[in-house]
């Protein structure tokens, strides 16, 4: 054999039996990819766990709340039966009068009822899903802004566990959709800031104007959800883009004008149609005194909320509690939203300082994105919070859910920003001080709950303050110990609101004014409650967890004349703030020959009409709208309806203002509702069914 072949054969055998070993660089790359995959899997599992837990919290025993706010439930039912009622937001399918808000929040519920039938679940599940979507969207936004999944999870968990958020995402008020749309507008605005970054060619890397147009459209839709409250976030959105976009100033202004135009179109098309449709071809605009959507927008739901001069309202002119800088921390409101409010302000301000320049916590692009986000959320929190604190008109505790996304985002971004800078004594000291302050404040809020789990406040205080002391020196601790301390501090900070949220989910809530937390916590409109007032359901002094029979400003009550209440056995006409309850016999009467009438019945006040409508699924006219103080229908119009055979029954009592007249600044003259009631009583024969007085308007004329 040729000796020269030996090396070749040997090499061939070696290649077969011993493949070459990968280099150290290749092994390092494979390991990095594996670790990256594991990290991404853990992050996805963390997000999935957050959303599943949020869904469980918001969906658990949801049907226990029945119709929740029967005022909106009846309108959703009407919209499921009539497309005209759907479009205008009518209280009944006969289209007598609308609710006192623009109707967008009713549309998802009405469509759900149309598809799945009328039930508590078909009414409330859309609200719970909006809550889960809000948590997911906020998580995505904070994660994208900071580059930290931990920040996103913390922000999402904080929003999910805010007691008033748990309440509103299990209820049929407009606030659930309002929060989702406003968070969406913040997300689009910050994407616009990101898209405005100049690339290597000197042109923006994205299309900021498209994102701003989307942000404007979402604010416009939020206006169609709860009118002018949606505009409270505009200063924050505009400031974030104006200060941190990299486009030339002239272009920034142009982009904002595009966003403004998008907002006007998205929110104004429905208003324009309503204004252009002749009054005789549409329902009366509930909440207005002149049958005008513009009057409702600028008056009752606009300036009247700020100065307290709301014609036709209950408790106007300062009847909604003491205003001032401490209102959000008061006995009645603190447990709803304020658990992490001081922490949000401290962490947000400190994070803005630490992210101010390159070389500290973030690079240039990420630092600008974080600063834009912090300015947006701080502006949102301050403008909305100060407005709520000083508004003299109608104010309910659940309005504060609009603060929850800002509080949650600032906690998430601020905590992670300071944690990344924890080598600095200032950063670690601020972290420790914030945790200590939050724990002490939680002790105060839990103390207000009386004998409800009294041990919890001590656990929160001890664990929180111990964690705070360790956080100050966290830079000296081993990494694993430091993370354990931080986790313990977070658990201590979230324990109070989490406990309140669980109590909220475990308590049925019905009525027009509801509050979060255990029943032993204080409640009342804007501070009118006080220690010992019941919570979980009534925003009025003396309200109960079911929202039944609250005391109104001025010493009157929300019960029907004669002492009937919506919660009594055998049926009841309800009251100003509580829905009526029908019985089988009354429901059968309303359903009898209902197809031959436009309205199966009429009752004074929307809540009085709502319960009967929901029980019978037949239109019930709400005379006078929500308060019974709207001048619709007039006595002459009602007499015409009766003469034409449009109304079968009149249900006496209800939540009318009666002799109180139109509250909120009028002269106390007899209301239209009282005139109609008096005419029916003097013209038709009364009959009593299950303790409720009814008049058959088709027969029995005296």
C-alpha cells in the first residue's frame, strides 16, 4: 500500500468516529438562544397567568349582581329589541326617552343580549372582557416603553387589583369601556412618539401621524361613551407628543391637528345626526331640559359637573361632599383608588428624574420613550385627579376608576426605573421610603374598614416596613436576596387593594351608585358618608350593599311614595336610585296583549320603569327620565298617547321628584311627572297587584 494514502485514510476514519467539537463561541451562542427561549416562555406564562387571574376575578359569580345598574340594563335590553333604540340609546324599545349619556357603552351589551338572550351574564360579561383587555393593553404599553416584562406585569396587576376597577369591570356603567378606550389612546400616542424617531436617512422610522389619528379617534369614541370626561386625558396626550416627538415643531403641530380632526369625526358624527334628526322622529334626549344633545353635553354632563349647577339633577349646588385637594384620600374615596396613589406620584416623579439623560438608566431612544410615558401618565393623573377633587357637581366614588390606569402605569414604570438605579443611595432610599409610606397608608385605609379582617393591617404594616428598611440597603445584598426583598415589598403594597378587590368580587352590587370594598367601609357621595356608613353598594348616605333605599341630599329618600322599596317581597316600584322588582302576576299583566301597544306600561323615573321592563321584556315608558325631572312627555303628549291606545298600564309611585320639583336650581314648581301622575289618579280606576298600584289606561275611565 502506498504510504502516502495512510494520512488520508486515517483522517477519513477520524472524521467518521470523532466529529470536530464546536467552538466555545458557538456553544455560547446556543446557550444564549436557549436562555432567551426560556426567558420568553417564562414571560408569556407570566402574562397568561395575569390575564387568567384577572378574568377569574372579574367573572367569578358575576350573575349575583343581577341587572347591576338597571338604568343601563334596560337601555341595553331595549337596544337588543330595536335598532332605533340601539342607535339613540333609548331607555325602552318604544323610544320615548334616551339615557343621559351618549350610547356607545350600551352597544356591546345590546349586541350580546341580541345574540345570547337577556341575562345577567350576557349583560355583564362584555364589561369583564373589557377589563381583561385593559389590563393586557396596559401591560403591553408599559413593557414596550420600558423594555421590561416585569414593569408590564406590575402595571397590569396593579390595574387589575385596584378595587374600583374590579367594581366597574363587573358592572354595566359606561366606565369600563371608557377606561379601555382611554388606555388605547395612550398606547397610540406613545407609539406615535416612538414612530417619530429619525432613522439613518433622517426620516421617521414609522408613521406618527397615523398613530395620532388613531389616538384621536379613540378619544372621540370615548366621548361617545361618557361625553366630556374623555377629554380630561387630552392635555397629557398632547404634552407627551409635543415634548418628545423628534419631528420638527411645525410638523408636530400639524400631526396634533390631524389627531384633533380625527377625534371630532369619531365623536361628532353621532352628535351631528342626533341634532339633524327632527325631534319628532327620535326619542327625547334624557338629562336635558330642552331636548338637545348639545345642552346635555355642555350643561348637565359638562359645566354643570364642575360648578354644581345641573338643572334637573339630585343634590346639585354642593350636595356631593366637600371638595379639595384631599378628596381622593377621604373616608369614602380612599379605599376605592388611593392605595397606591402616593406611590404613583413619588415613583413617577423620581423616575422622570432618573430617566432625564443618557448614561443613567436608559439609552437615548428608550429614555425619551420612558420620559414621554411618564409625562403622559403624570399629566393624566394630575389633571383628572384635580378635576375630581374640586368639581362641585355630581360626583360618585366609582368615577375614580379613570385614575386607575395612570396609577398602575406609574407604579410599574417608576418601580422598575428606580430598581435599575438601585446602586444609587438616592434610588434605593426612594424605593424604601415609598414602600414604607404605602404600607402606613394601607394601615390607615384598612383601619377604616372596622372589624373586617383586622389582622391584615398589621401584617401589611410589619412586612411592608421591614421590606422598606431592607430596600434602602439593597445594593449591599446578594442579587437573589435583593429580588426576594423586592418581591416581598410588592406583595405588601398590593395586599390591601387585592383584599378589597376580592371583597368587591364576592359582594353583589345593584343600584345606580355603588362602591368597592367590604360592607364595613365608609361610603357616600364624595365624602357625605363617614365612618360607619355601609359600603359595597351605596354612594348615598345610608346606602346598603345592594344600593337600596338611600338617603338623598336634603333628607329625602330614594324609595317610592308610601314607603315602597325596590327590594321588598311581593314586588315594588323601586326608587330614584334602585330598580323596581316585578312579580309573576305583574309581569303577566304587562305581557298581556303587549304587541298591541307601543308601551306595555309607563312609570315615573327610569329605575322605576327598568325593573318591569327587564322582567317582562316589553317597553315601559320612563316618564321624566332618570330623575323623573325631565319635561318629557308633557301632560298633553301623555294624554295623546293614552287617547291613541299607545300605553296599557300606568304604575304609580316611582322615583319621581314630585313636590320637590326639578332640583338643581329651579323654583320647586310641580314637575311634569307629578302632573301626569295626578291626572292618571283622577281619571282612571286604581287596582292593587302584589302591593303595587296600577291603572289600566285602556279601560276604567271614571
